[in-house]
C-alpha cells in the first residue's frame, strides 16, 4: 500500500479523468465503466468466442507450419528459434485479424516496419503513469516515449479508418466493439472506437504472448511435466487423426489446464494490477474491522505476490507443480482459488479471459503435439525470470528453444 496525494490526473483529459467515457480500463465512475463494459461483454459471450475459433485455429496452424519449414531448412531437421518472439508474432497477427480484419503477417514477414516494437514500447506509458499519475501529461513530450505514442496513434487511426471503410465481413472483435446497433441509438464516437481498438491490440496481444511464453518456459524447464502433457495431448488428439483444435476437448484436458493454471499462478501476465482507492469525498473505506483505507491512498493487490503466498498455495508455493490443481482431496495441499486472480476479479476483471485461455490451450497443445522441444544448449533457465520487467504487463526476454518435428 502506498500513499500519493497526486495519485490521479485532474482535468478532462486522459483515462484517469472522472468523465473518462469509453475508457474500459481508466473509467473511475462505476456507471461509465458498466456502460463501456456492456459492449465488451457482448464481444466475449460463448457464441462470440465460438466465432473467433476459426481465426485462431488458422493462425495457430500457420505458427506450426512456419516453425516446421524452418526445421526443414536445416540439415539435421531441427532448428533453434526464439520462441518468445514467435509467440509474440502469433498473438499480434491473430489480434490484427480480430481487431482490424487482418493485414499483419509478422510470422511470415517479421516486424519489417517496426510496428510490433512500437506496440511494446507503448506499454511504457501505463507503466509510468501507474506509479506517477500526473506524469501522463508530460510523457508525450519525452522523446523516448512521445515518438512511440505518436506512431501508435497514427497506426491505430490508419487501421481503424481502413476497417470502417471496408465494413464488417465477419463477426470479429471489431464488429462487436463498433456496436453498430447501440441501445441508445447513437453511433459509437470515433475516439471511443480508437481507444477500444488500441486497448484490444495491446491487452490482447502482449498479455497473451507473455502467458504463452511463461507456460512454455515452465514446461521446458520441467521435462517430466512436458512429457506428462504430451501423453495427454497424444491420447486426446492422436497425431495421425488431426490437430488439437477442438475447444471442448481442450477445455476438458485436466493436465493441460493444470499446467496453464500453474504458469498463470507463478507468473501472471500483469503482475501488479491496477490501482484502487476510496471514492473521492468518502474520507475512507473500511475493508475490515482492522483495516481502513484513507482517502487519497493508492492500493495495489499484486497477483504475483498473492499467488505465491503459502497461506493460499502450499506446499512449495514458488515451485511449478501442476499436480496441485489435481489434488483436491489431499488435505496436505492448500489451494485457495479465491486467491487465484491472474485475470483480476470482480466487475472490472479481464473481459478477454475466454479468448486468452483458448489461445493458451490451442497453441500449447499444437506445439507439444508437433514438436520435440528443449531449451537451447547453454541457456540458463534462471535468465527467464531475471529478464522479466514489470511494465504494467511483463516485458520478456528471449527464450531460445530447439525444435525437432515429431513427424
């Protein structure tokens, strides 16, 4: 808990403003947040997510094929790749399809125009303004931040304009965010569409890539867990009988989902979470008889810390042990699911959770089915954690992995 008198930006500008209409993340007013959230909720219903499955399956198949082709180019039919970068390219291409109707081919062409790096650099803004709220107004004038913010704005304007001109050709995420038939009969303002598009790209691509990389890292660092998962994948999706893309089957795979839960527990994509504070003018908020939060006090509930607390997860809260999620009848295992909050909790939780979990299941199962995988020779597994940086979402380093096609 920290106290900061200038905790919020004052005035009419920015996501921290009191009238931040259309800001899903920045809205402080509950009614405004609920209004923004309704549009996003429609975009992540069970039926809507079902519409997204073909888009994700196509991109996951492309990821596997691109990696297989690079193996085939090598004499030994194996290749060392930076899996961290490949998974980031996958999520960027997929979210580009979801938000802008396509146009991105990082898996095939690489980051030729630097837009992926611009998106990543754009996360410096929430990283700084989260801790020093009033600095948000100065950030555009700082060269190392301002140029990325400008490039990101130009990129979003170009893509949103193109998407609006082309119209809806499929029920993708943008179709729902555009909200062509709003309840009040008023069209969604262009600035709100822009804000939603950028939010979707940043939140959907970067956080999912981090989650995929963390899960892959833990599996590669624990060969016994990887072998156990491969047995489950092969039993559920025999290699000669198709790809692991059946969402219902994937959701029912106990060990796959235990591995995902455990990776998200140890390294949640957003390790610190957003600030909260008592309502202005309330003087304080009483959490319990022993705990009162005074007005002007910024409060964090960091998932990274909570999810490693031995009071909620034991034994070995710092160890990757997927079996803890399967030991519901073992009295020696403490597993408090109320303390498991990688997607936050409550009315402001992560609305994109269903799509993120679908991506984790499909991509991990696909990679495990198609490739033998190991960390590159000479790579110290400790480097992965050492190179993670908390810039609102985790920023990650390289993950060198040797891939060999299984068939």
